[in-house]
C-alpha cells in the first residue's frame, strides 16, 4: 500500500469503527502493577508488545481504549501463540464467571462444561472468534525488565477476518469493561504518548500504575458512563474565534446516544454533522489558500499548497474540554492526502456520537486516572523521546 492508500484505508476503518461503537448501547480484583510497553505507529494504529504463555511468546497487538477484550491470534495454520506449547495455558468453560462477563451477544455455549467460545465484531466489519482462555502474561516495568503479571483472561483467536498489514496479531483492550487489561489488573492509572505520523518506525512508551503521566489540563469522565472514556467537549476554537456550534451538540442524550469519546483505536476524529459543517465552514473562511474536496468522500475540506503554505495560513485549532484545552499541531490537524493536497484530518459522523481519534492525540501525554475519574492532556515536543 502507498502512503496515500494507507490514509484512505485508515479513514474507512475509522468510519466503520464509529458505527460499531455507536451500536454498543464485576470487576476482577488484583493489586496494581507498575508496567509499561513500547508503542509503535503502524498504518493508522498504535502497536504494543507483551508476552503470553510459558515459555513466553512475544505478541504485537494494537492498543485500544474502546475495546473490551484482550485477544491473540492462535490459529494453528499460522500461529502467533500456540496454546499447545504453553504449559500454563487453560480455557474457560461456559459456566465460568469469565464467560458470563462476555455477555450474551459475544459468547456461544451449548453445554455448561463446553469451552466458552467468543465472537467480537469490530467497527470495520472484521471479527475475531475463538476460545476464551487464560494464561500467564508479561509486560515490561519502567526500567524495561520483564514483569510477570500472572494469569489473564483473553481470547485465543482461531479465526480473525482482521486485515493485518503489519506485525500486529491481536488487540489489547483498555476499556473499563470486565475483560479488559485495565479491569483484570485493577489498574487505576495509565498513560500513553503517540508519536507523529512521520515518525513511523520510532516509538514511545505506555505506562500503567504509578509511573503513568497524569499532568497538564484535566477533564472529568462523563458521569453515569463506566464502559468507555466519555468526556465533555464544550467547543472548538479556530485561532481566537469560537466555532459557532449548537448548544449541547456534544452532550449525551437521556437515552444514551451521542456524547464525545476519547479513543486510541479510532484514527481520525469524528464530529457529528452539525459540528463538522460549522468547523469546515469556519476553516474555509479563515484559510486563504486554494480549496477543493479530497480524493475520497471522507475528506471534505482540503487546501492546495506546500506544508509551509498551510502552516503560515492556517490558525490553530483548539478543542475546549471541561477543564482542559488541546491545541492541535498543523501535523495533527491536516494530512497530505495527495501530493500538495492537505486535508482536514477529521471526518463527518453520521451518528450522534463524536470521537477524539489518535491523530489528534499525537504529541500529547494522554493520561487516564480511574480513581479521580479524569483524562489529562500534557503537550510534549516529541513523544519519541519517551
């Protein structure tokens, strides 16, 4: 795939993922661990590394704050992790609490003692399915030493329609649902710093526990929502002018629709149509460069010229949260969809839900404090230095 092909594919995956999250309408106890893992950008996703089994097998998986499970590719035809070679591996029967935690829609069971079979569908239409299992997991500590965190429940996937284009072969679910890494380890804090797109091949670190970076502006989680990371977005500013938005456009409705979510697994930020229209109108009026639509339906506002032209002509875009402001760099506001064509790296949401994607989170330390119930944003010069 060319660089431009990857941009289009990331936009397509993001649109489908939005639809998936929109359609989703007991905690495991453990002492908190101070662990970390390396994060590397790859094709619009961020890949982390950990080990599973005895002896340990290294796994590369995409980090996903919007995913409820950990899963690893276990197919015997091209196994990343072979459970038959792990002396510490086991599976969960259908009558187990772990199987029950999947929920009715995500498990298949005939008899109580049968292995618990799971099926998870992602927003881009891909699925993973297999046996709900448990095995030893290991991560690094902040000094890069391997730390055994004990047995974790995970999906041992014998089938995945996920189109892997790199080294990734699984998902590290980081939501607040029972089978995520966060819930199983009782993690109270975690943070990550995503490098810029032009830093592919370099990486940074993700920290869990006391080493997590909780600093900068802080915005509280939305009350009453304990699965994903919803926050309150008050508005958007271009330069020193607020974008005229309908009051409460990013609020969650009484029936649980809409809202504004922080999600590491969605590439581009999604804004519901009313807000998106207002933003592109304000940007088109503020930037004195030739304009046209992008090469795909996802990118509705693009500017012709060099990056230097854009940098001098375009005012900063700022997301105004309740208690925090995130000022976007030009590199995290626009992408070069074609040579000399710079498109707004945000996409229209045809749902009421809006999502703050990983492109707009780059070069910020984004911290999650589950005790204080908040997300923090601290700008850095270069995430690759961490």
